[in-house]
C-alpha cells in the first residue's frame, strides 16, 4: 500500500463509566465537556490549538432527543468558536468512524490537530425502551420491532452458529465474562469495578443471572452506560512540536499504525448465509482485522501484544478470538482455557474490562478502545498494564457484526 | 518520562507483592453477621477469601445474614464460601481457626469489649482482629487484652453498604504492629478494591468527624429555617449526592446521636457548638422518632401517602405542599451551570451569591472546608486523607475540590465572611495551588444539578 502520512495519538481522557448522568441531572454536553477538557489537560494542549473536531454518537436523537452533536463542541469552550465539527454514526462503531474521519483528514494534510470525542447518555430511559432504541442498529423493522431485547437474541444466534459449526460450551462464555469482570476491577474508570462476579456466578442460572434470550444470560451482556471518551490525533508536524514541548522523544508517541474497515449486510441471517462456506463465521470482521495488520506491516496476531475488542456479548468476544487468529477457526475455547487472553497471558484481550466490564456507552466505545490502547502502549495503564506492550489492536463492531473497524496503536 | 514511570511501577509492585505475601488470609470469621455491616462485609470478604464464617446469636440469625448478603450483592454464589453458626455452638472453634476475626456487633463499647475478651481466650496468637466501629476508640476497645491481641488489633471501618461504597478507614491502636497496618492497607486496596484512608484513633475518625459535623449543623439550622429549606440550601448542587437531613433520616437518628455525642464529649474543638445534638431531636427520639426506619424523621409520608415535613419548633409534621418555598434564584442559576458541566462557573456563582439564604449555604460549606483543613494533623496526616474519605465514603465533594473549583482567594473570603477560622494551609498557599490530587476521581461527579 502507498506510504501515507503518520497519524499520532497524543492521549486523551474518559469519564468514569460508573456514573449515572441522569441521576446527576446533567445534559450530555457536560459529559463531552469533561472528556474534552480532561484530554486537553492531560496532553497540556490549549483549546485554541484544535483545528477540527469530530463526535461519535449513536442515538442522541432517541436517548436525549438531540441531534447535531458536533455543534456541541462550541458549548465546551469559547476558543472553539468557528471550529469545523461533525457527528458520525455507525451504531456501536460510531466512535471508530469518527476516528477514521479525523485520521483521514490528517493524512490528507487538511488539519494538524483533531479532537475526537465519543459520547452516549443511555440512562435517560428504562431498560426496555433502551433495548428497543438499540434495535435500530439492526434492521429494525425485520429484526427488532416488537422484540424484547433484540440484540442479546441476535448475538445469542452468533453463539448458536458457532455451536452448529464447531460446538460451543457455556463454560467458555462464562470464562470470557469472568476475565472481563476481573480486569475491570483493575480499571478505575470501569463501570462494574465494584460488582460481585466470579466464574460460578457467570455459570449460575438463577434469578441473579437471568436469561435474556437464547444462550445469553445477564453475565454475558455488556452494560448500559453513560460515558464519553476523547482523544487527540495529530500530524507528524504537530506531534514533533508537541514532543519538544512536553519533553518526550517523537518515537515514544503512539501512532495509528494500521486500520481496517468493512461492512457486511445489516441482517444477521444474511451475514450467516454469506459465510456458509467460509472458515470464518463473519468474514468481513476477519478482513477488517487483517487489513489493519497489513497496513501496520504486522504479519499476524503474534505481532500484537494486546487487544481491546468489542465484547458487546461474550459470544462476540468468542468470535473475535478466532477472527484475530489467536486460534484456528472454531477453536476460540482453547485461548480461554489456556488463559492466553487473560492479563498476563500471551495476547490479553480487554485488559480494561471491555464492554462487559468497563461498560459500553455506545458512541464512545470505539474512542475508549483507542484511548485504552494508547494507555497500554504509553505504559500508562497502571493496574491493567500489559507489560511492555508495543502494539495493541482494537475491534469495534456496529450492529450484529455489520460495520467493523479496527485500529492498531503502537510505537 | 515513560521509562521512569514504568520503572517505578515495577519497583513498587515488587514491594507490594512482598507485603501481600507477608500474611495469608484463608478464613475470616464475621461476628454480628446478621447486621447490615456484618452481612455486607462478609459478602465482600468472599471475593478474596475461600472460607468465611458468619456468626450471630443463633444460627438462624446468621443464616438471615447470609440471605441478606446474597441479596445485597445479587449472587447466590456467596453461599459457596460461607458457613453459618451461632456464638454458643461455634464461636470458640471458628475463632481459633480464623486468620481474621471481623467484629461487626452492635456499636456499644461494653458489648464489643466482651466479645474481644472472649476472642482473646481462643484466638491463635497470630490471627488478626478487626473492628468495624464507626468511631469508638480503638485503644479503649483493646484495653485489658493480651499483648498479642493488641499487636494484631485494628479498626477497619467499611461504610454501608460495603459492596458499593469503597471508602474505608484504617485505624491503628497504640500497640498495633505497623507491619500489620501496612499489610491490611495493601490487602484491602489490592484484593478488596478499597480506597483506604489511615486515620488517627480520634472520635468519629476522619469521615464521621467531618461529615456528621456538617450534618448536625444542618439539623441545628433546621430548627429556625425548617428541614425543607435547609436541605435545598445545602443540596446536591453544593457537591453531594444526597441532601444532609435526608442522610440523617437514612442513617438513623440514634446512630447520628451516638456519633455526634461521642465527638462532642471527647473532642472539643473550634466548632464544638455545631456538634451539640439539637434538643428537639432528643425530644423526638424519646418519642420513638428515629428516621426512615421508624417511618419518619425530618421527612416522611402521611397516611394518604403524601410527603410530610417535620417542624422542629412545634415537633409536629406539616404537609410538604403547604410549606412556602422562598425564591432561590442562585440555586437555579448554579444548577443550570452544573447541568452543562460548568462546575467552576457554578461554584463561583455560589460564593458570589448574595442574600440571607445564600449566606446560610455559604456558611455551612465554608464550615466544612475550614473544619476539614483544621483536622489535618489531628485525624489524618494530610488533607488528601480527608478528601478521600469524603469523596469515596460520603460521596461529597472533598474539601480540596471545593477550594479548587471555587478558587483559593474566594474560598478564603467565604470562610472569613462566615466568621470562621481560615486554615493556615489556605492562607499560606500560593494563588493557583491545586489542592486535590487524585486523577482517578472525576471532579464533576459531585456537583449534581438541583
């Protein structure tokens, strides 16, 4: 592939995902403001230095009856007056799409410094209504209308498809859940960091771990979360000046070394029909991962030190394990059993706790994944640090495996 | 920069694992496991300890504690690690086998001391004994016990409910082994996910000393201004999740009395009068009013389910809807600023607000800041200890956060205007000093819009 200009990730900030902003009686702009101000403070950058801003958000129109969320940047600081802004949407991959857009503009040399914020306020409504809103990430009329909690059911079917093709035992899904919750306890911003969880609980099937549909129980699900995450992306030119200013070598600053982006048909059964004769259940997800590795000049996942993946359900992480190539197709269970994906294992997945443990404010997740990858590579992940991480890869998925985006953040 | 921070992490983690390996906790006995604190703490221990024994007066009561623990953390798997028993049948054997004996019986000095005497007779010389007391003297509780008991005894004050509130006070007695204190600090931080604060063995320790001073001052003010107005004036917009008098109702008036009387009696300080229990509370308690657990305290509901509010002057309840509410435009203005995340602007509007009602709110908040900073050196080594327990334990904006968002000079002016002593830490600070230093805490979370 042609040589393209570098995009540096200078750092960022996420809000505490355990917060309930409706209980705090706050507008989502407060969340954007905290994330963006936190990112600026962390990186010692002045608001006036930002050239362009992008917001990732899934369903502000539904949760807060508010669209046009890029414009809310101007409510954060008077220095943002006139700033070019936009909002990006691709369901749960919205945050990554915003990052792709910001990165592309830096590669095209339009701008030198971009602020990307992902934001979602989800606790404005009850569980049932929220589940219905999330159904708009599927083909609503065909897959979600009138269905209680459509997404757990769709991702339950992903587990069923694995079961059909290769066999799948609940104990491995419980193992995935247990690891994510355990990692979340090490992450001071994780939503579930104080929650009670262990393997036996994830395997239990009583009132405290109720069934949500198909093979999905409460412990298999990601969370309903209020939260925002912001990162600052920069051109080589800006990064050089910034490195001098803060006194770090340019080579130590993490970059977006590769990215992948594919879309599959929106309906789950159409995806499955398409992959019937394919060794991977979701081939476009696989292509997204390998594209990012190719662009980064990394042969395969042996060159990846850790992964932040989209575990909206345990079945999606189960799928990610073989799609990343950590095992042969259909053998994801081996990585769970051998501890390869646990912190301290060969390729830790979701040291942050992921969507299950850290939380899943839909439009913020892609940005949060890149921020956590940045923390790993910069050696700033504290208690959930992967020792010596040089390259960390993300996988962010919108819908039932529909829009997939992956980034490799490394030095 | 990066390599230096990695190196220091590696160094401290090696030290930390040495410390964690210096003792082993495989079996915890919880005394008073039928109470909320016993059951909740017991559930918490099961996250790190393979065997936890719940003891109460009867096995049925201990079983009730286990059922409560299961409900509290919403997992039946708590039972996999818990056995239950009674003081009569199981005490001596269980305590003799335990690595940690966790005392959570009723908050009465004599009762607790009886338990410690009994523990002293049967415990292993190396086992740890911890009390969850919320303010009784650790030294007094250990008086008369064996040397090995006193060496291995400390206060471990979880806040209720311990599965949700991570702020925890750690109090050493004069004979407690410093190595044990370090171990428990590390153990609770690493294995139980606690935010630990070391405090001196002073009445109410750090959190209740500062927190109940503010709560009691609000109860005093309620006599003249009424509970409804006071809870609005010192409401969530001033940096707290729950309003002060509703908090006293939730905690229970009897608990409130026990805490403030203990401080009033044993720790006369510059804010002594604000710690005196109002007479109307004592009168009403004599008639059985204890807050939410008896149906009503400052607030309640009438037979028709309509909200009612206590009038402390008459000791009678009035329909909430019949109480006139004065115009409080400054609260509305501040709330609008908090709502969009402009907390600094909000709290600067707070100190700039004028009028008698704003003055009441400013005086209480000024008192909170002044009192907190004056306790440094007495209850904690530095302000960060008080900040941590107020933030992680009470869910109140820590005093340092208030000074930071209000600004140093306006904070000093607010304290002076209230006629309260300005802490030297503020007077001596340079303009621009930031007092709060915990990057893991979102400053904005404390400032709730009204």
